[in-house]
C-alpha cells in the first residue's frame, strides 16, 4: 500500500513528474502556437480540471485531518480506559491485585510499542498480537477474581472497565490502519499531472517558458499532497501524535512508580460511599494522615481537627472511634459527621496509584481519598 512507501520520495517524484508534464504541455502548445484556433474552447476544460484538482485536494485534506483527530481522541480515550481499569483492580481480592497490576504494566508497555514511531510495520503487528494475548489474560484473570465475590458487585464494576479498555483498543487499531484510499490517491496524482499538462499548454501562448511559475506550481501542489499523506501517516511523517501519546507514557511511568505509601501521606477525602464530597471555597478539605511510625491518625473533618488510633495487618485495617475538637462551622458539619461515622465500618484498604480506598466487611467502598501533592 502507498502508506508503506517513503512519502518524501513519492512527493519528490510527483514534483518532477509535474515539471515534466509542464514541459510536455508547453512543447505541444508551442508547436500549435501559430494556429489561431489551437487554444479555442480549452478554457472550460482547464477550469473543470483545476476545479476537480482543488476539490480532490480539499476533500483529501479534510479527510486526513479528520482521521488524525480521531486517532488523537482514541489515544486519549484508551489512556483513560486503561487508567480506569487499573484503578478498579483495587476492588479485587488482595491476593489477585499484584498479579493483575503486573499484567497491566506489561500490557501498557506493549501498547506503547504499537505507537513507537521508530518501529517497523512487522514490529507493530507483533506488538498488537502480544497486546491481544495480554488482553485475554487480563480478562480471564479479572473474570476469575470477580467470581470470588458472591454478591457480584465487584464484577459489575471491574468487568465493564476491562471491556471498555479492550473495545477502545480495537477502535484504535482500526483508526491506525485507516488511510486515504489508494484509488483516490491515484486519481489525485493523475489529475495533478493532467493539470500540469494543461498549464504547460496554456503557458505556450506567451511564447516563452516561465520557470519560476512552473516550479512554484509543481512544488506547491506536491507539498500539499505530501501534507495530506503526512497527516494520514502519524507514525512515519512529520505530523505525529506525540502530545496524545505522552499521556500513555505518563500513565506507564505512574504504573512503574507504584502506589503512594499508605503511611505518612495526607489523603484528601473525595467520596463517601457513592457520594462525591464537595468542598466550599476557603474551607478546609476533609483529610487523614496515618502516622508513619505509630498507630495513630490525624486529620481534618472539614471544620474540626480529628484524631484516633488504627491497627494495620496486611490488607486489613481497623480504626478506633474518631475524636475531634468541638468547634461549630456554618458549612460542612453534615459531611464531617458522615466522615467520622465511617471509621468503625472500615475493614480493608487498598492503594492504587495516588488513590486510597477504605472498604467495609462486604468489600464495599465507604470512603475514597486522593493524595495531596506536596507544595
């Protein structure tokens, strides 16, 4: 296919061919220059050919831009889908999480190879095959892990995220393989050559060649065609998806860094159960810090300072009753009261990336936190 052919050579060849057609057209026109009727009635044909060339260039350019934007959007969508599925791994049984995270790390590494600009077509196809195999392993392991929950609630959350991750990969693969149809490219190149022939024929009326105009015309059309094809080949051309693909790279780096430490990190409350927590302007966000070398925690309920004790045993964690100062605030008291009530319900914890999830005995999330980055 044309997209495997070097674009620079293709467009240089097109430019030279257009210059040749301009010369052929000029010589044909120069032979008939003395014939007064030689150029009669050609205006309509020339206008039609140049209009057709303009339409082909316009539609080809618009189509290439559309496909490039679709590829960019799909890369972002894929990064979001992988990130969401990776976070949902924290809902699986603790014994299954490490193996699943390793699979996700390998899978994302393989997907990055698909977008590698320096990879050959064979390497890309090999990476796609490996990614498909890893998808099957992730799905099978996720299916087995969710069956350990008799309520099926974990399956209802985890499996759709895995399915979305797989589906968007299929759409991304189709988008990467979508190019300007070969027939349209041949028509575009042929009409460009025909227009050069007509331009050279018309140039003969002035009695001498205009090398400058011939060069400008051939190079402008060839560069436009090169741009159209370059937009359609983001892996090998000058116009690439680097900004969008950087999101996948950043996500891969966050996987490699591992989760944020449970102890010594300030965790900001973002959700209680299934209800998001909103913080009014100028208010203190609810948060907790589990002391790194002790069994005490402290933080803020949003109005009052809170404190208490906890016991940690692997993936299990239990909190004692939380105490707080007794100030009264005009806003946030209901959220604070709900926040203080969750501690006695917590049985397990999990940290995925920069998120902490506290769950009850039924493995349901009672509070979700995000870590506060150091200022």
